[in-house]
């Protein structure tokens, strides 16, 4: 299996190295074989080539079985007037590979409850999956800028909504059979199309899955007030960005949450939902669990290695149980570093 | 002082009646005089006239010293295909009165900490004010709809951003001198204009106020992870909608949070941030505190009656201290109803 690794910026190189080490340990134990190649993306790519997504990188990702990404961005490249921005590389990659479905599972681990701002009794049994539309909406609409105005266009087609709802419906069917679709249909036209389309697809193709609609503002409350009630949540690109970062607080730290970005083809992109954390980059203290969990999703969704994926997830759970907590999760003075956390999983 | 009261839908009539009762009690005690007239808005207006904001209502609001609104919307009027929607009435009112600045203060009360999903030690000392831009952005941009596509345009002018940042800067200066501006400048053009403009206005006009920028997704985390750190938060319309509902969870219940919508003129609009709660409407059990707190903001911002406003706020705090908790805040079996909660404040 060929895996294209895109370390990116900030703590990206540190956490992808940890994830690759775990994948190699898994390969040794289970007998699968992986071949890894590294490529530039984000700020690192801008520095080296002037472009946030060099053609070579996109071609390598297209040729690979799966892509593992660290994180992109940082103050060095965040001048609003800059011609090239790291985030453009990530967006172009998602679009270039046709990865319209971003899966973000949230399942708080007991060892991390102390780090969550949410009361522990609300977190017991939480097991939710946010399915975020990833290649449409205001992220990819036309932008304009004049001396006095700026605009961004949010647009969705019926087809774009159908395929993401179908994906979410199929996932809900394999889980607890309950799907919540999030929109702002009382204000936005795209949300009204979203709601109508979701209703139709679910009625016609998933009559056995319970569908509910929620407004995004109400969902921002319910997500933290009664997280246990939710199973699969499907929403458009921007709302998904906001709600999944909020949902990460259920798990105690952004440093634990993986994501899988999938299309209709085989190649998927796997990345932590955290950013490049420039403040702690290069110090060897970043939490590698989100990247390692992303590697587990890679084995599951792109390589079809379910048992091997589950093995890594169990190893992470046991490491956390045993107290392998990085600084984002540990009390003062007890944190372990990236290398120790990685060894604990291996 | 002439106050236009727009009860609206669901629990709107119940909570505005409570707020008016408190205003009248305050008038008797303090000697100010108010005159109240009721007007239609939202679903109630659609039922009676076909329009969510009848011309008579807008004219009455323009002629008044202040407007007190309950809530709009409900399942009866939420068919996505409907020609007239209750929410259009609220949006047209905000726009028609030029109310571009929506102030949403959040200060958790000790008696409500039990109802918050957030750990109590994070809530002690929280005192934040979200300033939401209310008449621009994707709420008011051009919308299109074809058989296969829908779109919403998000647009901001420099002038629109300047005036809301100025408002927020002035408020921050009177408080702890710290302003956080929230955007998604790594993706959106409107956010880049927002960030540049905010930076310039604050540097030129408020050099004594500390300014920070946060991405909306990161803010959705920080808001619940370290709410005590924030003072004034300024953001665009849609982000403000989502973040303030999320922030309401700090206070334990949406049922406690008031808002003031202000423009450059004198007339302001005061409304709870909660919705019409159709599930409990007409049963006399709604929490009237958000509406009563909105009436206090009305005295302060539109009538210049600061002591009289503070008196109502103290009365609410004491009522909560004394255990005047409606069902959204109380343990099972101990809740009081709307009338009793209102009497406790009076
Ligand atoms: C880096 C940024 C463009 C990206 C996004 O907004 O999609 C990130 O926040 C994410 O959620 O993956
Ligand atoms: C009813 C709706 C249009 C409104 C909004 O989104 O502005 C409400 O959610 C609010 O926050 O006041």
C-alpha cells in the first residue's frame, strides 16, 4: 500500500512521524506492507516552491492508496494580503481529490474527561459522528474584492447535497439509525435546498433511518447540552467546520480527534482536526493521538484493514487508560512528550 | 416614553407580558412613565395580514422610543416552500430600523450554574459581551434558486465593518479594554476585509484597547474552554448567531439572555435571544427572565434610565438567589411558572 505523507507546517511533521511509526509497527505485527513517500503542502510548500499545493504533490496523492496529512498554516504565512496562503493548499487538495465527505467521529475517552470543559456526567456514552460536506459551499464559491467591498458566494447543487446525505444516511444505518441534518433554513436559500434534498433522499432511500433537522444556532447549544442524544450529524462545509471544533471539546482536547475525507474513488485523506499549533511546534510535546487515530481511519477506509485499524484504536485507548497523557490532557507536571506517547501506543 | 411591544409567536406573548408588567412596576416605583402599544410581527402577522412585517408595525416602531419583541417562528410557518416566513419579519425590522449592532451580554448567575453543561469552576467570574453585526453579511445578500442550485451571497462593506467595530471598541473601552474580533480570514474574502478593517479602526481610534483576532472555529472551542478570558467579542452576523447561542450555555439557559439591537438613531429593539419555543407555548411555564432582562436593557440604552435598569437587574439576581427558577433551570418538581417568576422580580 502506498501512502503519501504530507507533514505540512508547525507540529504537522512531528505528529505525522508518530503516526507513520505506529503504522510501521502495525505492519510488522499484522503483516500488511506500506510504502511511504513525503510531499510538500501548505506553508512549507510555499517556502520551497511558491505554491501551497505543488503539482508534484497533487500527482503523488492521486497515485497513492491514501494520503496522511499533518496540518497547514501559521503566522509566518497569515498576512491577509499574501498571494499564496497555506490553507489554499489544503482546500485545493480536498477539491482536487474529490473528497466531499469529511468524517469526524467524537467518542470521549474516560482518561480525557478531566480536560473537557463539559460536566463528566453529560459525556458518558457520547459517540457521535459529524459528516461535514467538504468541497462545496462558501469555501469554494466565487470571491470578490474592491476598495470598499468584499463578498463570498455560498452555493450548493442538489447533486452535492444528495451525495453527502447518502453517505451520512449509510453511516447512520450502520450505527444507531439516527441522522440529524443541520442548516439555517429560516434564513438561507442554500439551507432550504439542503433541507428539502435531505428530506427527499432520506425518505426515498433510507426510510429505516430517523431524520431530524436542526438549525445551526440551536445545534451549537444541543451539541454541548445533550451530546449523548446524537448519532450521525450531517451538515454543510462552514457549519461543519465550526461545530466539529466545538464538538472536540467533548473529547477534552482537539489533540485526540482524527478525520477521514472521502470521495467516490478509493484514495482518502486522513488528518487530525487540530491545526499546526505554531506555539508548541518543534518542541516534541504535541499530542500525536489525533494523527495516530487518523492513521487507523486510513487503514479502515482506504486499505480495508478493519482489524488492523481497531488494533491501533485499542492500543490508543489502553495507552490513555495507563496515563499516557500529553500536556493538553495532563495535569501540571505529569505530561509526557510526543515520543513517549507514541511508544505507549506501539 | 412610548414602547412598541411586538409579542410575536409561541411563548413571545407570555414573556413580553411579563416584561411589561415589570416595566410598569418599575414606573410606579421610580416615577418614569411608559405608554405601551402592541403590534403584529412574525407568524402572528402572517396569519392576520399575510405579511411577516406589516407596514403599520414598522411605522409604529419608527415612531416609538423603543421596541420590545418576544420571539418569532414556529412549525406552523416553517414550510421551506412558503412565500412568507416569520423570520423575514424580524430581519426586515432589524434592517428597517437600521439596527446594525446586536449586544448580547453573558454573565452566568450562581443559581443557574447547575443548569449549565459547563464545569462550574470555569464559569466563576465570566462576564462577556458579544457584539454581533446584525444587518449585513449572508443574512442580507442576494439569494438565488434554480431547479438544481441555490446560492446565498455574503457581502460586507468597509463602512459596515467600521461602524460595528467602533461600537465594540467603545464598549470594550468602558469595560476591561480587551476586544476579540472573530472571522474566518484563512478562507473568506469578507473575513479578510473584516480583519484588515478591524485592525485599522482599533489602531487609529482605540489604541488603548487590546485587539486580538480569532478564527471562528477556534473561537467555538475557546468560548467554552476558557470563557473567563473574554471581555468583548465582535463578529459578523452568521458567526454571531452561532456563537451567542453557544455562549448561552455558559449561563445555564437560553431563557436568561437578553439582547439589545442598536443603530445610530435613538430607537432600539430589545428581545430575548431565545426562540418561540412552540413546544411549551401557551402553558404559562416559559422563563420570562430573558424578556425582563431585555426590558432592563431598553431602559438603559433607549431611555437613558440607568439606575432603573440596574434596579431590575438586581431584582432578577435576587429572585434567582431566592430560588425563583423556571423549568429550564430547576430540578424536577421544584420549578415555578412564568407568573410566579415575574412576581418574584416585581
Ligand atoms: C485550515 C482550514 C482551511 C480548515 C477548514 O476550515 O476546513 C480547518 O479549519 C479544518 O477544519 O480542517
Ligand atoms: C430567527 C432568526 C432569523 C434569528 C437570527 O438568526 O438572527 C435568531 O436566531 C436570532 O439569533 O435572533
